[in-house]
C-alpha cells in the first residue's frame, strides 16, 4: 500500500525533516508512526497524501509514484485516502451531517447515496443522534469521531491519522483507538501518527519510529 | 449523469458563494450595470447620431451661384451636363424669382428686400444634390463646378454636418474611454467579491482538496460566480436603458424634438446587441473572477 524508498525531505535552508527513510506498509496493515515532536511524523504523512513532494527518493502509495504525480492527478490519489487531524478541522458553519456529506458532495455522489452513506457512517461512529447538531455543541471526543466519519465517508483504502488524540483525555483517546481498530478490521490500511506511549502499547500495531527525521525502527512488516 | 450532478453542484456552490456576501454582490452588479448602461447607451445614441448625420448628409446640397452675365444657353448647357453626371443625384435650376420666394419664406422680416434695394439682389443658381454623402466627393464636385466660366461662386451646404460629425466623434471617444474605465472598475469589484467569497470558504476549499475533489469543482463555482455577476450587471443595464429610452420618448412626445428623439433612440437595442452585451459581460466577469481567484482556487 505504501512504500518509502530512501526518502529525504528537506525544506529550504534547514536540516532534513526526513532523511533517507525507507519502509513498506502492505495493504490492510495497522501501523503506528511515532517519535518526539519534530521527528518528521507529520512530514511523512504529508508526503503520503502529496501535500508536499520528496526532495529525494520515491514514495509509492496505492501503486502511484507520489513524487512524480502530476498536479492534476493528485485528487485521484487523495480519493483513496482518508485523513484525520489533531484539530479535527470540522466546518463550524455546517452541521455534523453536513460536515460528512460535504465530502461526498465534493466528490459528486448522488443525493440519495450521500444521505444514506452519511447516516450509516455517523451511526457507525455512534453519532447518528447528533446529525443535526453543530460541531461546537459536541465534546472533543465527539468532534474527533465526526472527523473520522468524514474521513471514512468516501470509503478510502487508507486512513491517515495525525495525532488524532492529541486534544483528548486518556479515556476518549482509547475510544478513538478502538474506532481505528474497527476501521482496520474492516480492511482499511491505517497509519496512526502519535507520540502517546499508552496508545502505542495498546494499539498492538507495528511501530515505525522516527527521531530527528531519521528512521530508528521500522518494526517488522506483517 | 455525473456531469449533470457536477453542473448542479457547481451552480449551487456559485449561488451560495454570492449569497455569502449579498451586499457586496449587489454592489458589484450595480457597478457593472452602470458601466454597461453607459457603454450601451453610448452605442445606441452613437448609432442614432450616425444615422441622422448620414441622413442629413444625403440631403446636403451644393449651391452653384451663376454670373449675371452668363448667357442662358451656356447655363442650360451646364445644367444638362451636370444632370448627366452620375456623381450628381439631382439638379435644380433656381431662377432669381424662385430664389427671392425662398428667401422671403426663410426670412419673413426681410420679405421686402427687393423693394428696399430697388431690385432683386439674388442671383440665378443651380442646386446640386450629390449621389454620395461622402464629404470628399462633394468637395471635389464643388471645386470642379466652381471652375466653370458661367459660375460666380459655390457654397457647399455641409460644413455644419462635418463639424457635427467631428464633435460626435470626440464625444464618442470620450464616452467610450469613460465607459471602459467604469467597466474596469465594475470588473475589479466582481474580482473583489469573488476573492472575498473564496477567502470566506478557505476551510471548505482546503477540505475539498484534501478529499480529492477535482480542481474544476473548486474553480468552476468561482468562475460561474463572476459570470453571473457580469450577466446580472448587463441585465440591469439593458433593463435600465429600455426604461430611460421609453421615458425620454414619452417625455418628448408632442414636442418639436419628438421626431429627432424617435429617429435617434428608435426601437432601442436589438436582440443581437442585447445577447452580445449579456455574453460579453458574462465572459468579462468570468475572466475577472479567474484572475482574482488566481492560484488560490486551484492549489
């Protein structure tokens, strides 16, 4: 699903954010990417969804060479990926259901399928009853669950979660981890970036460890 | 089917963008409306003035005053040769008596001029109407006739038309430049409104890009918003122009200017001109929106 082949990412006039990193994530695996702040976790995820391009090396995602992907092909890559952020990034002027269906609308899903999929995915994350509420009316954990529902709405093959529990307490964090496990159990490849030790231990997943942009442990691929 | 859904979503998003800042959208429409109103009004009045000048020019005559001592045979011969000239549409011989009658009609206060002077002072003349309204041809003809030995002097009755035409041209250019400046201001307003709407939905655009919405899905509503603002401005201008034209015609009805107003304002803009204005304004709005959005809409 994901191949990093000697990938280096260097921003202008600075040390490399990622330096000669190689690893492989087969389809359907649950992988945790960890490391202290500034280790390069977010850069690694951004390379996967082609927010940035590698300076050197190759990033292959779902068979696409991301670094050489023409700009017009980027949406095709991103339709295969769902992304969850630490700060949720919900649209404050749209209801919970609208936040989810917005993604499907942007992908030109028909209205009836959109409604059905939104209802199902919200029920699945346990928020079917909050569909018409505003994001501001939800707790942090609920907001993150909406963000996960939104990321899953278009049925992606790969879910990237960038510190999804960073703003949540321990109990809510474990709930989110449980959801990610369920998503993985349904066949979706999950890449969770976190520095939360308890979460890493409870995840039971392979751990890719980064420090100062270098890979210190790629675990063992399943 | 997907294309229809896409088009529907684009239209919905464009209308929603305009609805986000209704006052700014309205101001943009008005700015475009005023600019196009002036531009279209100038075209309409310009066309009327040109038709009027052309009409007057076609009626303009050359007065050829004959020498008193020119023999009648020579005058008759000159009249016949001029009548045979294809550059001349009509030749009229004006006797001294007819000239006096016309003078009395034009200047009733001086009707007794022959009594005052003891004789009719007006000379015989030939009145020529050129076949073409072209001023150069008319001047050449006047020069040619003026060289004849039986001719005393020639008066070309079109200097005032040429002066009016020159004034008209100056007026046309100044109005055109003014209208274009206003049009530019209108388009800038459209660009600002579109850019504001785009900034206002920055989070949505970022999300659309993140989930893989095609760039066209982000850009198309932006362009459509610009086109809609341009078209709405043109519609306001055309409607305003119709209103002003009808009001002017109604106001001048029954006055000596009614005929002139009717000749110049006529039936207003024809369907082709209206369509051209709508299409042109939409295209200009679209371009303004595209320029204002720039890379923000696609990257």
